[in-house]
């Protein structure tokens, strides 16, 4: 622990090593130290790097729409200065896990975890940086909270590309319901409007994607347009995260309950 104020050292927790110093002075002192090769650190770093790279490989898809492959395609398609905004929800696991950034200052997300951030953030980013590609990621629930801000984009004559992950539910809440009370689903099912018709009503580009192969041409067409865009990704509701399914979460929860009853 390093802090310029002596009164801060050990005030909240007991550090293994307390150093009273300003950051510039500490950095200058550390720069004079000779590097020490530590095999344990090197092997740990290599293992962690290998695990990270393995995590970038999408697992086998359950159906015709492979969200992992779409994210990998986007990672290579987006220019270095593209801006990505994200709403809150389980859908965000796909861009957060599989998108890679080649420079800082490219991602906007809600630090509070509040839903409804994705579309307004994307519209604002496009207004501030009209020359940069802006892509917003939303679940169907989050989009329906603030998706009407696309009217602002149309009024201003510009707009982002909004990807709507449609699984007809509040996915994060449903996941926790299944974990704690398997099979007892309350208030998380959604019946959203026809997103393609909604895009037409707003006067923006629209596409509804059910197959992986259809995404790339739709995205390229949206990117070449001067209008905002809604691209709906009609995902399998079972695919609740990048690593598991609702059925598997429910099965594990039921097994835990049975074990508690038996014990």
C-alpha cells in the first residue's frame, strides 16, 4: 500500500507493506530497481494469458444464430475508433467476452448496472462523434425502456446501429429466479413489439436476424447508411449466458434443493 498521507496507511486494512510516498516519487524510485525474474510469476502469467485466449473462442452454438461468432466477426469488422455502448443485462456477456479493443476510449457502459443506458449513450456518442461508427448493444427489455431516443437521432439526421438481443425476457432476473427458486418464474417474460416494423415506423434501417450468415450483410448495409439502424438478434431464450443455459441452471438449483432436503 502506497499513500502520500501517513494517516491513511493501515486506516482501512492492514497492508503487507506500507509505504508513505507520493506517486511521482514512488514511480521514480521503482524505476531504479533491477528487474527480478520470478518463474512462479512468469508461469502464472502464461497460464492466465492462455486461459484468456481460450475464452475468446465461442462454445458450440445451440442453434442457427451463433452470437459468439457474430461478436468475433464484429471484433474484426469494427474500425479502431468505433464506439461501443452497452446496456445492462445478461446479453452484455457476448460483447464483453468476445469483442476486443485496439485502443482506449471505445466503450461506454452503465457503472451502476441500470437498464436503459445503451440507446441514449449510443445516440449521444454519435452526436458528439458523427464521423465515427457507433454500435449500441441492448437487450429487448432495456431497449424498450429508452429506445424512443432513436427519434432524437432521426431529428438530428444521424444515428448509431443498435443491436437488440431479443430473448423475450428480462434475462438477468430470470436467471436469478431459476438459481434461487427453480421453475418459479414471475414477472420476467416479455412480449416486445415487431422490431422490424418499429424500425420502419421510426424511418431507420431495420433487420431481423435468425441465422448467423445473415448478420454480416445486414450490418454492412446498416453501416453504409446515413440513418440510424435497429438490428434484432432473435436469440434462443435457453442461451442465458455465454457459458450455460436456463435448463442447466435450473437443474443445478434443483439438485442443491434435493441435497438440502435429504441432508
